[in-house]
C-alpha cells in the first residue's frame, strides 16, 4: 500500500506552519511536527514526504526524508536584465564585500548565516571568525521600496500572493488588483516570469516591489527569489500556498529533469 503523504514541520511552529497544517489536514495529508532535529524511524524512507521548514532544519532532515528541495539559483538576481532590477546587484564572496566602503545591502542568496540588511560599509559584515571568506553573498545598491509583495509561483505563473510591507514597515494585506501599485506589481511580475520562467524552479517565491525612480515615477522591481518551503505566507491563500510548498519540497524520486538543476544539495546522513 502506498504511504499516505505526510507534511513535516520543525519543532518551532510559526503562523505559516499553522495555516499550512490546517490546509494539509483538509486535503487529507498526515501532519508530523518533529520534536527534535532527528527524523523518527517511521518517517525514514517514507516515500511521500513534504517539508515546510527553515534551511538549517531542511539540511538536517532532508537526506533521511529523501527530499528534493527546490531553490532559486544564487545568481538569479545578478543574471537579470537591469530593467527588472532598478539597481545594481552582484554576486560576490563575503571577503570581497568586506572591502566595500559605502552603504550596501548584503544577504546570503539562500541561507541565513547572517542578517540580510543595509550595512554602513563592508567592514560591518561578519568577520572570518563567523563565516568563511568564500561564502557567496548578494551585494545590492541601497534602495527604498514603497510597497513590497510576496508571490507564490507555480509553473511560471502567479498562484497566490500578499502585500507584506509599506515604506519598509510590515503591512500585511491580501492582494488587491484594483489598487494601482498592486496592479503595476502584478503586471511586472507576469512580464518577469515570462522572461525568466526557465531560470527558476517550477515552485518558488518571488518578491517584487514598487520604488520611486529619479524622475519621481513609481516603478516596479524584483526584490528577491526564495524557497517556497521556507517562506512566510503573510496574507496569501493558504490552500494555494500549500500547492506551491508541496511542489517545492517532495520525495527525491519524483524530481523531474526540468527541476533537477534547482535541487538544493542536502548534506549526507551522518553515521
């Protein structure tokens, strides 16, 4: 008999985990909230496991759950046409970024080894005692987004989404296509996905925002791309978020040729 699909959560249960567990239960999935960072025997080799968790937990349990974890490539932002960015973004080592002597926004592309934020200059970044010199980081010009949106993307199209910030402050609300900024962001995202769908996994999160250009006009730009299995849902439709999460973290045996390049390298199980 085939195993009942199971959605696995880490011990720390946040609001997105709560709404996803409710959506998964309505769909008939089994819910497993692990009490430790070790996979219990009954889940090893399960064959129908999915995951919603942070990257460190995913790395700890991914191999034993035999998961394929889809993530955008590290160079997704720097590889974009500048028209999609409205700022300079490049991929560098953190050692290179430490030499910058002006304010910059710096973040690890996928994980959270240190806070993603504006640094007064590169000397304020974590030193080699905290992170390895060759750690890749995204280095961006500092811009201020007027409004920010999270979009859950499935097969190259927006599946659901939410506003999450206004003027840099948390401001969560469902998408309102009648709002001018929201309509501008959604039209922009459609254009972006048509141009870049093949360069992203089939299930992914893309954040876009509205900023003010030098001539005073409001213009859209990409903020970043993230792993759906580790992203907060804000006010997005929980059932549709679940669609994307299930397609973003699943049994490795179901990995398609199309998504193979986007599978996160998962550390081997230690004996």
